[in-house]
């Protein structure tokens, strides 16, 4: 039993290490803000350098997008459109390669909940697609149908952002509730058969079969409730449109090349989906690898899994809350 | 076994809290420029050779321009209505006041205070909006006291502000003959960028990611070190 607990602790540690390193700032986060001078003096780490490279790469994309939109307006050639699509695709990849709210939610969910690899990819692709569709509906719905001026879409983007953050918190709350209910059932079941685990305490995890029928094993989880959580993940990420996509769409529309804008947004979504799905695969593979070390039927493993799920829900709840509070701050002074 | 679970949970919680904080900070790092402004600066010196104001001209990028001018009345040649452009830029000026006009002037480690702006002009040329204003220092800075540094940048790094390419972006007007300027391009230290990216929204106020991607201009006169 002791060995099982050690393995569980290892599992938890590894699972926590994956998402936090995917946010690419594990080294920076623990330094106080006042330590800037010190940070400048020390040798930059690999993660810090990668982050700086991504940020400096990203700054070029906006200029390239602007230039290629201008070229399409003038030439209206397939070659020019192809250029925009390639840049948009790369924009999507790089946008997703850096840390962001979608990846924070997805990695927190996937690392703390049992999902199949295929589902991880599906979730990433669905979230990226919904994000692109939101941008398209928002821009064309408001400007073409409702007759808004392009700059006024910014306030709608802000609203969508806030709705997204509320949904993130709601998703976290739902996951917490679900995990807590499961945990309560597990512990109640254990108390009723208190002799069970104690009698087998030294047998190790592989022989601890007793009571497994009393415990809700995640595999047996009601698939409808699972779908609800997945829909929550997709919606809470996807309902917040990428501001780069909104800008490109609105301007393409103004230039009379709306089709190019739509193609660009789908290319961005594809790029984002590929980058995020890669991350999801990494998270899930690592999770499965470590989970295989712990027998799934061991009581400790089941309860431990529920604690991890509870923690994952708490993280997502806190994330949603913090993002929402952050979104209450002032808008950008230049109205962007 | 419940003790083991409790111990495990107790060990996990601080980690989880740290992770939640990290993921919230992650939002900042997603910041990258969604617009750019080419900046021109005329540094104004008074008759005693003191720096008393910066005349800044901001040229907004074509996407920002198209985005902002949608729905604005146009004249026959396609240029936007001047009154509408003025109104838009008036709004911008009002909003950036709170952010010290996205300008920082520093001498001997002391940040200068601004007393206000004058001569605000706005226009539209080559599909780009333009804004010119003169930013006055509360107390003029003596060039003999040491080098003076300035930077024009958006602390949130939502807009990339760089001196216009092709020379002539910086002019020292009325400066003592022995004054020179040097433009240092942005050279972000990866650690500083990572640190700034990890900062919370509230912590980032006035000192966010943008500072690390800002150009710095140093003006030295005569024997000033």
C-alpha cells in the first residue's frame, strides 16, 4: 500500500509538471516582480529563450497579415490569397504555441481527467474550429447583418471574452461538483467495508480487489456526463474569438475580400488545432504512461484519481474567476 | 488509508495553487502586437538648452486605420471626413492621458512628469491615420546634468511602437550644438520577457511586456557622461 501511495504521489507530481511547463514559465513564476534586475543578470533558461523567440516571431505576423491583405486587395490573385493562407496558418500555430487561456484549460482538464488520446485531439480540433466560427459569426453578424461599424465589434469581442471566462469557471465548478460527489461515494463505500482495505493493506495494489464494484471507476462513468464536460471545454475555449482573427476578418470584409478573410480564419484554426492537439497528445501520453504504473482497481488509485480530478476542477474554476476579474480592467486606451 | 489520502491531498494543494497562478499568468504571455504605430519624435529644447517637450507624430498601421474608419463619411477622393478623424483622435488622446501618453522620459534615474499636451493635429495620408501632439514636461531637464533617455511604447505590448524606418524619425530641435542622440533597438532579455509574461494583469500596470520590446533613445550633450 505504501508503495502504491508513493507511485500515486509521483503520478500527481508528473501530471502537475506537464501543464505548468507547457505554460512555459515554470522558471519565471516563482520569482517576485522586484527580481527583474536579477533575472536580467542570470543566464536565460531554455524555456525563457523559447518564450522570447515565440514572442519575437509573433510580432512579425501582424505586419505580414496586413501586407498580404493589401496585396490581395490590389491583385486579387490566387497567389496572393495563398500567401495570406500560409501566414494565417503559421499565425495559428505560433499563437497556440505560446501560452494562452485555451491551452491552460485544456491541459488542466486533460491532465486531471481520464480521456482517450483520440478525444484529446477531438477536443483540441473542436475548440479551435468553434473559435474560428465565433469570429466569423461575430464579424459578419454584427457588421454585415446588424450594420455595426467594424471598430464597434471590439466591445462584442470583450463581451464574448467575459462570457467565455464565466463558462470556464462554470466548467470548473461542474468538474469540482462531479469529482466531490464521486469522492464522497468512494469514501462512504470504504467506510461501510472498513475491514476490506485494512485486511489487504500489505498486499499491494495488484491484489486489492475488494470493493471495486462499490467504486465508480472512471471508465464506467456516465458518458452523457462526460460529453457535458467535453462540451464545456470546447465552448468555454471556443466562444472567445481570437482578436487577430476578428481584425483580419473585419478588414478583409472592408476591403471587399471577405472570402479571403474567411479562408484566413480557417487556416488559423487549423494551425491552432494542430499545435494544441500536439500538446494534448503529450499531456495524455504522459498521463497514461504514469497511470499505467498504478493499478486502476486499487482503492487508493481510484480515490487518488478523484482527488486529482477535484484539483483539476478547482484549477479551472480559479482560472475562470481570475480571467473574469482581469477582464473587468480598462480596455486598451487606443480602442483596440 | 484515509490518512494517506489526506497527506497526499495536503502535499498536492500548494502545487495546485501554484499551478492555478501560473495558468492565470499565462494569459499575459499571449499578448503580442495586434497593431503597430510608426513614431517620429522632434525633441524640443528651450533657449537655455533644456529639454522641455517632445513633439510626437504617430502613424497608425493600415489595418488599424481601416478598422477605425469603417462607417466614417468619405469625400469624393476617398479620404475620410476630417471632423470624424479629429473626433477619433480626440478620443485616443483622452484615453492615453491616463497612460502618460505612452511616453517615458528619464534623466539620472528620475522619470519626468508631464504637464500636458498642446498642438494636437490629426490626419490621414496613404491609408494611414496620423496623430501629432506636443507633450510638455512639467519641469525642463538640463542637458548638462547628464544623459536624457526617452521611450515611446505600449506597456501591454498590444501595439508595437517603433521609430519610423528610413531615418529622420528623431530630430533634436533647438538643442545645444554638442548634443547627440542614440537609438537603441529593442533587445529583450529572454528572462525579463518570461518574467514580464508571468506577471499578473494588475502587476503589469505600467511595467508589462511592452517595456522589454521598446526602443530607447539616449540624448547626450557636451561632456555629459
